[in-house]
C-alpha cells in the first residue's frame, strides 16, 4: 500500500483501500470483458447483475425484510428532504419532525412546502449538542410519519435509542448506515447518501416498506415517485452506475470484515479512544453531551480559535487531514466512518497528547 494520508473528512469520506484498487481496475476493464464499468449499458446483463448483487449484499448486511424495496436513486440525501413529504404527506396532512441539527432543519423547511409540520422536539437552543430520549417528546397519532436524523455529522450527536414506531419512522441515516446493527422492520423509510459509509457521492439508497409506495398523491411527478423506481428496479432512467458498483464492493468488504456487528465493535473502539483523550483532559472540550455522542463524528474544541487553527494545520502536516470543524461548531471534527483505520485514530490521539503538552 502506498503512503496515504489519514482522511478524517466528513464526506466524501475514506473508502477501503482494496475497494479503491478494485474500482480503479474496473473502470478500465470490468471482469476481463474488455469494457469498463462506467462504459457498459445499464440495461446490459452485466450491469443488471452488478445492481442485483449490490442490493443482495445490502439486504444481507442490514437484514432487510422481503416486504421492503431497496432503491438506488440520484439527487443525494438532500433530494429526499423533499421526496419524502412529496410521497407521504400532502395537503391537509401532518408529519412530525425531530429537529437535531442542520440536516433536519433543511428537511423541515422542505416538508412545509407539502403539508403541516409539527416539531415535537428541538435542541437548536443548545446548539444541537444532544438528541432526545423517547420520553422527551410526544407524537400525534394522526401524523403520517415521524422524521429524524440518526447521526448528526456537524454536531457529533447520534441516536443510540431509536424512537418508538407509533407511526411510520422515516430516518436519514446518511452518516451511520451500516455502522451498527438495526432492525429495519421498525422503519417505514430509511435513506442514506453513499459518500460517508457506503461508496462515492452520486447514489442515494432508499429502503422503503412496500405499503408506503401507494400513498403518493396524484400530482407528484413521475420521477419523484418512489413507486416509479420500485416498479422498474431502480432502472426507470439511467442510474448512477459506477457509484452503485462501488456500493456493492464496499458491502462485499463489509461482509469480509464479519458484517455490521463486527464493524460496530471496531467503531466503538475507535470512538472510545478519542473520547477518552478528550475526557482525560482539561484542554479539549467535547461539543456533544456524553449520552448523545456520535461514534462516527467526534467534535471538540480547544481553548481558543487560534489554537484550533494551529491544531488543524499541524495535524495536516503529519498526514492527519480533514479535521477542521464545521463553522456551526468550530473546533475539530474527526469523522471515523467504517473504513477509517484504527491506526489513524491511534495517531490522532498521540498527536492530541503531544499538542496539549506543547500548548496546554
């Protein structure tokens, strides 16, 4: 393996090196067929097999029940902010949202274009430093669905206990899908942009329970109907072919690591190392409350913005890249998704110790 930096970027994020190698080879010559995967027809038997295999692996890893469709769509998770209410809400109907960060705020704004939105809980006044417990809010049983974001990349918070499914749950899992076991049957819709834990930017996975496919109002355009894509096996139009292929390769890699349960253990270990370094120090200060801490995005601050800027620059000089925090929080953000190696976390923790000794 050539010398590579440790990429702490929140997304697009690091991918397994062996996946990158295979994907690079497949761009030029897929399976010795004399054609690259980005050149072949999406209607060809070769590419249909790629899509079917990617879906099968994703279903195995997450334990997706048979009464759910798995869709490979375009437009990113941001398109789903509108597509969810377009299909499941409508005039005269209500949906409930939990506002725990930037992405839920954006989703709420879109949903209000299509129906009534009730915000059952918001942590905005605390700068989104936590997520609610199940007893912290109530959901109107008349709601068409309850929407929440499982992991908040910007603020470093994560739901460790999912809401009760008293109405269909709709969850944006863009930044922690495949990072831990979940019970898909508790959800109505799960969606996730690929560029954090599954593959490159360009494809969004939607997992939707079959009965919800028929709720779409008649005035929703064809392309924005989930049923359109479910009926055509994600082939209604030309899909993001290369991105789907890489999702399949990442799922294969995950299976070889022992599956989602095994990778969850590694994720817990990586996150614990950084949080221990934060908690054992009066120099570093975590943003998220301990009970809401994310295992994917660790956010923390230093005593001054000047020290934070020096920290980021000095870390980058040592091959620890992408650590600058989002402007909403400032400070440092270490994104340690599935493919991020333990070695990189250990190097970061050692760097934190040395930086504190020099500046604390």
